[in-house]
C-alpha cells in the first residue's frame, strides 16, 4: 500500500512541539512518511537540548516527487529562522517564519502532493494579531472555505463548539440557525465519510438548564427549531441538552458528538475526560487538517515532560483515513 506523506508544520519555534515530535517518532514506526517543515537551526538546537540522535534528510522542494521517503531519518524542508538558542520567549519575531512554513505546506497541498496535514501549536495572540479567531479560521480562509468546524475528536466521544475563540460577551449574538445547521451537517458528513455511520449528535443549550429570565430564549427560539427540522431530515440529533448534565457517564454514552455553543462549554469537559487523548480536526477543508489539542505551553519548554499522546493520535488517524 502506498501511503501519502504527512506534512507537518512545526509552528511556533518556542513551543513544546518538537519535544513531542521527537517522542512521537520514538513511540512507534509509522507507515506514512513524515515531512517536517521547520528551521534546521531550531531543529538542531532542540535535538541537542533533548539529546536526540537522528539523521536529518534535508529535502529540496523542487525535487520532492523524486524522493523515496521513509522515517529512518527526519525528512526536513528547511525554513530559515535566525535564533541562537533552543528556546526564547514567544514574540512577533517568529511571525514571518511561521507564515513561510504554512505557505510551503499550503502550496504542496494545492499541488496535490498530499492531503494530510498537521500543524504544531501557534500563539494566537502573537501570530494571528486579531485577524482571525484561531488557526482553524486562518487555514479555512487560505482555502476559501466559509463553512468549517472545529471537531475535538476522540473515538469514544467528540465535541464541537459552534463559536470558537470568541469572547463570551459575543457568543449569544453569534448563535444562528444557519450556523447550527452548517456545523451539524459537517459533523454528519465527516462521520459518514470516515466511519460509515450516522453520528448521534447531542446539542447543548446556551443557557444554564436551557432556561433564562431574559425575554429572548435562544434555546427555545433558535436551537430547538433547528433540531426539530434536522430530525425530520433524518439527522440523528437531539437537544437542547442542559450542559451541566450532558457529560455525565449515563448521558454521554448516548452520543458520538456533543455540539456546544461556545469553546469552554465543551472543551473543558472533553479535556477533563480524556486529557491528551484527543485531536483537533478542521471539518470542511478539501484535505484533512489536524493539530494536537494543546498550545505552545511555554512554561514546559525544555523540561522534557510534555505528553506526546495527542500528536501520536493525530499521525495515527491520518494513516488510517
């Protein structure tokens, strides 16, 4: 079987990503060749820091299709970044470097070299500079994809927030019937394509216990009509569910995916339940994009204590799908 390469952009150079990348390579042998896009200088500095002894296979972009890649060495496309230490504080100094890494990866995907992509964590505050809510939206914009969704995937239970990195005070105004319909449709298509099932989708209400003292109840006026309509359209969807009890053991077992109205409404419980055993998949793209479900985690830099499980799961998912 011919496995397509998995393109990996290491992301923020001052993050834990390369540490977990080294650990993921050591954990198991992957059948898909892995193509890393990052700074050779940073890679060497961090390999020295973590005492990693592995050959680097430096690649030329113009000759990529001629290489017979395997994972005996680290397959690298070098992107220059001038930093003389393994780690420094995150700043805007890495912004252009990160953009250059993404551009190479996006060009390769557009040229059909691969349809499998992983990116390491990015500092949203520094890199996105308020232009996008998150990397999900940044990548979707690059490929002119308007309908997209963030799925935090675990084979036992996944979650999807309707709004992503949006301040709470703006959430209620962004809960729209059309958006709910789009997110549920994307989830349904993803599970049908990858697992040949019609997923059981539970939809959380916005308000505590799906009740409010306000004159306008989003759960009654927006969420419930969408669910009623989609049920008639043969979607396996139910709700609105009270967010404080939906994740109890006897309740969550009834669902493959729980759709929440805002980021922490679903990411807090999923991380409590599964910790690093989850991956962030962007739905709606013309390729499969995954990121490990964690940030740069600057407090852990150089300590060699970071858990690689999410990256291992990301690579393994791409090999199977």
